[in-house]
C-alpha cells in the first residue's frame, strides 16, 4: 500500500524543504538589517499610505479581522470535523483535535521566530488599524494561510473534485487578501507578509508529506479492522 504513495511523499517533502529554505533565507535577510525595511518594503508601504480611500480602508479592516481571534481556530476545528465525518464521534473529535493542535503548534513556533527576529513594525503614524508586538513574520498572514490550507485539506477529502478546486481558489484568495491588507493598513512591511506565507507553506507542505506517508497505512488498518 505504501509504494504508490512514495512519489507523493517525495514531492511534498521537497516542497517543504524548498519553502523552509526560502523562509530561512528571508529571515536571515531581515535579521541582517536588524529589522530595517528594504527599499521594496518602503516603496510598497509608501504607496499604501498614499492610496487609502475610506471604502478601501473599511474593506481592508473587515478582511484583516478574519485573520485573528476565534475565527481561524473555529475554522481549524471545522476542517477537522469535516475530514473526520463518517469515522464516528471519536474519529471526528480526533481529527478536529489534530487540526487544532497543528495550528496551535505552528503558532507557537511562529512566536519563537517573531521574538527571535524582533523586527519593529512600520511607524505608528502610518497605521490605520491597531497592531502590537513585533512584525516578522506577519501573524495574520501566517494564520490565515495555515487555516486556508486546513480548509483546502477538508474539501479535498470531503467534496467532489470540482467543488474542491473551487474551495481551494476561494481559500487561497482569502489568505492572500488577508496578507495584503496587513501592508495596506500600514501594520506590516511586505517582507513580513512574504515571510508569513512562506512560513505557512512550510508547515502545510510538511503536513502533506506526513499525510501522504501515513495515509496508506491508515487506510490499510481501516480495511483490516
């Protein structure tokens, strides 16, 4: 049962390694300047500050709010429940706990990077929403991307291929938009957002590699059991 999964395991593991290397390089580049923004950071930040009609700011605030608080954690639990559907109450609780645990573990490690790099945020005068703490990698960005990955995993397991593809597009658009709002609202540098995406992709691709590895064994146990 494992042989057919070997190529998938390899592909996902290589993707995880690539994302991890890119994230490590970006982290090193940010740390090398002691958190000072790069010219591209300053340019995109300046553009955002200069292009802020009230409607766009209100929309950005509404979208950015979905990347923090209880919403991401409720979505993680929902993703686990969807994947565990049909496995009985115990199976649903286990998959829900697994999805929530995955998100919490990734968040804990993100805080380690956050405080290790200790990058200052953009100037307070340029912000149009509340933000506190250090800047790299962006928490809203990483959280929404991680949750989008969990939801994509859920629809991949539970829905038809056409529905799953639509779900992937919608979840990806949501995660990307949350990340972009962090720059637009002036609370993160663009490289913070890029770091958040790379961080989330590292965890998601690594999780897919593990899932591809243990999936056949799990299926065999279910058939035998």
